[in-house]
């Protein structure tokens, strides 16, 4: 087992003929991901790297039984693409696109809540269950199959943590990048619940950052019902107020949103918070064995 | 993106929300025409993006030509390139009205307060009973019953319901059509003639939506940002100036934040946040290095790259093209995709470089750094 993606994942790539879409489709195929369909309205009927290209998600699902979509479209097209996927019966949608307008996401989230599909992102590096499937753009060679679940709002910061783990011989069950935007699909708490139910995951690392209160929400869940051990790291200790730190979501607009008060809150709820990014790997090792 | 008060008021006025009569001036002479029309007193307001202008002395009520002159001399130029002159209204009551995006419920929230001119966050903490709000479902929009709930909470003369409803509906229309993340009228005044008036207004637009709102983009005032931040934006780099002296360069926002944090842990202060992007090109790397190195506050630089989509050899090539002018000490960590290739390029160069293999080593070197 693992969560969200595995050997049964059948992917349709929305925006397969774009530069990013093509590049990463090739890399996902190389990793062993089952990419069964591509989407490109203007190139409907074409065949790319052995993958049939369709004009609508509905058609792709009917012809190929795709159950997961991976979105590489430019920001203005994302709202339509996500809703199309939901409406076509796709179960899991991974949105890589960065820069999706927040008003579009408010509409998308209302739709998601009604239909019960799973959205990861936008502005996500994707999801990888090492050795099984990768839906996204992450550097896959640093991952090893194992028992630690990793969930994060950031791409390269996740690489840092994963490479520390792998170097210490600690593999990962699934690594989920939930995305760096203020409004995203799955939140930390949703992913923690999935990890909690996953027999392959024994330990969880949560990598949070300033802005919003997703980390706090997760901490409340951990205290009340989480069965498995967890540790966390929160980035942005040195961030000033009202300045966006790269991610649209990483901005301290309320008093509770800075790293210091987040860390205090997590600690109060009994979560082990690693105080330095350099020590995440060794801390997991200590807590795991 | 933020805009100035006078720009926000122009938008309100266009949509039919009442604002005080006013004039924007760039030169002192332009003021006198307005004074002839309105007499005294008038309000002189600096047009800068910061909260608490009143307390900072950037808003002056003037009662004579002498006072106007000294207010203009004080505010126009160095502090503010434009001033807003406004008639002084006879205010009976001040309220608060705003639309925000509530991240937690992932929807717009409309907020009213019984007092105006407030910092809504402080009031939410100290006097939560004086504010009230409604969550809006974006599919149906702001509904009349929600406006009535807000109105009755404010305990106003029932005669005002019609005008209040129009203001709420129009503000919501601005918020949705222009894709704002904040629309605030603070204070919303009721004058002694029983009419509403938006005495101050603040609007923030979603940067990600600006491509489909060219008209809003034209309202951007670059004077309000650090010139390095503007340059960085041009090249697609995320840069924020900070107060310390260690320049930081990393790829990816999360890693860039963690890099700053590591500098702090080592007892140093970051001079900036710089994310060259998860998928940076050679030219973006070059620009990033140039922007950080050219900051006179920067005494040393910490480069922390974890290659993913950005390959380390791409980074190294960008670095190589910058090396001829580098004279500040640099601590560099280069890991991930194609790190071997990247490091072999870097090792050929003669630069004031300290190469480290991981963040633990980087931490030690940052502590030892002398400059």
C-alpha cells in the first residue's frame, strides 16, 4: 500500500503537448508511471510517445479507464480543466500549474466539496509512491521505497528532506506536495488521515511554512485522533510580515501565521518540531528506531 | 498588487459608491484651484502604501493657506509623489466594511464593524462583539438576507437599509469582477445629512489574475517597491529585501525560506529572500546572483541549490558567467540532479568560494564566516 498513487494509477495528462507537459510525461513514463492518455484539443487523434491524445477528459476516461489526471496547463485554463476532470469521473487530480487565480480556486473548491473527488495542488510538485508511480515533476532519483510518509507545501524543500532520509537509509511510502497556494485541494490534515490508514506508513514528516493555519488544523487532528508518530518542520522563521515569500500562500497576514507561533502551537499539541532543516533526517531516524 | 487610496476611490465612485469630493495633485499649484472651490477645512492625504497613515502624520486637516502650504511641503516629494486633497465632511458615525478571502473556508467573507478607522485584526481580538461577518458562496453571490443580517447588527436607522444594500452589492461586484483579495472601506462614514461616504479605501488585487485585467495593471506604482524587487520580478525571480547582511540564493520558495532560517540559526541575519525558481534557467541564475551581489548591504552570500527540475550544471553555467565580478565570500551547497557535472564546472573557477556538501556543513561555515 501507499496513498493517492500506486501501480493501479492510470494517468491522463492534461496539456500533454505543451513544453512542460511533454518533458515531464517522458520522465514519468521512464519512472514506470502508467500514462494512458493525453489531452490536447488541437491535437486530438494524435499519438505521442505511444500515448493516444484526446480532445476531452470524458472521452479519455471512456477509452482508457484513466482514474487520475495530471494538469500542466497555463493558469487561466486550470479552473476548467479541474472541473472537467471532476465531471468526467476522475478520482484523483494532481495540478502542477503555478499561478492559478485565487477566485478560480474558490469556485473549484465548491465543486470539489459536492462531488467528492481528490485534488492535489495547484502549485504542487506532485505525488510519488517510490518504486510504484510518480505523478508530478519531482526529482525521483532521490527517493527510495520505505515506510515514512512525507507531506509538504514546497517542492525543493521536500527534496532536501527526502535526500536526508534516503542517505540515512530511510525510505518513503508516499511523498505528497500539497502545493504552495493559499487555497489548495488536499490540506495537511486530509493527507495525515490517509497516512494514518495506510498500513505501509509507519511515521510521517510534515513540512509546513508561514501563512494560513493548515499546520494548526493538522496539529489539532494529531492531538485528538492520530495513531502514528509524526514530526514537523516549519519554514519561514525569518520572514517579515505582509511580504509574500515566493509561494502565494506563504505570507504572514495574521498574528497567528508566523513561524514562531505556529511552532509553539504544534509543540503544545505534542508534535515533535525539528528546529533546523539540517536535522530533519537524523531526528526521524532517532524517533523511528 | 496594492493600489493607492485615490485609485481605489476612483473605482468605488465609478461603481456608484459615494466618496468625498477630492483632487489628486502632483504639484503645489494644482491645490489652489481646489481650495477656491471648497474652502476650509480640507484634508491632505499622502498616497503611500502603509497602514496607520493618520498616526504617522501623513494625513493633515488644514484650515488656512499657510497650513496647506506647510502640509504640501512636508508630504509632497520625498514622502509621496501624489497627494489627495478632499473636502472635510461632517461625520456623524464611522463604520467598518470589508470583503476578504477567508483561506480557511475558501470563500469570500464580508465583514462589518460598529467602529470605523480600526485595524480589524486588533478589534477581532479585543472587541470581537463589535464586528460581524457573513461567508459568501461564490456560486450564488452576496444575497439580500446576508446584507440584512449585517445591517441589523450595525443597529442603524432602518431608513438607511436601501443605501447600505447598494454599497454592499457594489463592493461585492468590484471584489469579484476585479478579482480582489481585499476590498476595504475604513471608515465608512454616515454624514449628518444621512448619507454614506467612503472616507478611506484599500484594495489588493490577486497577482495571479492580473494578466486578465490589463486595466488594473496600469494602476501599478513601482515607486512603492524596492528597485531590486522590481528588477527581480522582470526576470521571474521571487526577491524580498530584508535587513541583514548575508545574501541568500536558493531554488524553490520553501527551500529559500529554510535557507534564510539556517542563516539565522547560525547567528547571522539574511539580507534577502531569493527564489530563482524550481525550474530556473541559466539567465535567471545570472540575474539572481547579480541582484544579490550588487546590494551594498550584502557582505557575504549563501547559495543553497537542490537540483530537481533546475539541473545543477545549468546553475553552474549561470554562476560561471557571473564569476568575473564576484568579490564577496560565498558559501555554496549544490546537490541533486546533475550535481557531479555542476560541481566539476564550479571547481574549475577561481572565486571566493567555500563549497559544502550538506546543510550541516553550511551551518558550520556560516558561523565561522569572517567579513
